[in-house]
C-alpha cells in the first residue's frame, strides 16, 4: 500500500441470529461497494441479537497534500455512492482518520436488512491492518 493511499473501513451494526445471517445481510453492500469482509463480531453481550460486520476497500482518494480534506472527501464520496437518499454526512476528522455514523435505520435498511447504524471510516498511512487493530483504536462517534 502506498503512503498516499486511503482505506475505507465500514462497520455495520446489524440485528441477526448468528454470524452467518449477519454476514449474509451485508452481502449486497459488500457487492455494491466492491469491498471485502474483514470481520464479524457478536455484540450480544451489549444488545441481544446484535452483530458488528466490518468490511473494507481502498478509496480512490489520495492523501497527497491536504490529508484531512482527502480523508473527509473519501468518507463523503463513499456515503454519496450508497444511493440518492443518502445525505452528505457530517464528517469528523482527526488524522490519520475521518469518520461519520449513519444512524437512520429506515435509510440503511435498504442496503442492509436489519441494520441499525453504519460507521464509515477513512484511514491514511502505511498499513491500517498492521500492528494494533483498527477496531481497538477506533475513534468515538462524531458529535
């Protein structure tokens, strides 16, 4: 991965009976986004029947000059690409990451049945999946 490359990390919180059902609920989004599955985690200890499915793909944006602008643009471009009904989101940015949370279940259920919210992150740097996982270092939701 080039140091100017940005990676998108999308975490979908979905209601599902098991991991297989959670992954299957995200199939259309994975296909539409040209993404790949990274992880599916059971969050039932916090909320019964809750799963977090994490997918990733490279962004077409590059962090060549203004990293903050590129990160925010990568998040906005991804969200706008989800469909006409998705508004331009408010994006929080603290390099090496920018993020937004989509928390309109009616809107995101069209993409992922049973989805409650979606966290969309853009990351800059060498290898965001290297030492220390992104999930352990994920930022708080934007205010």
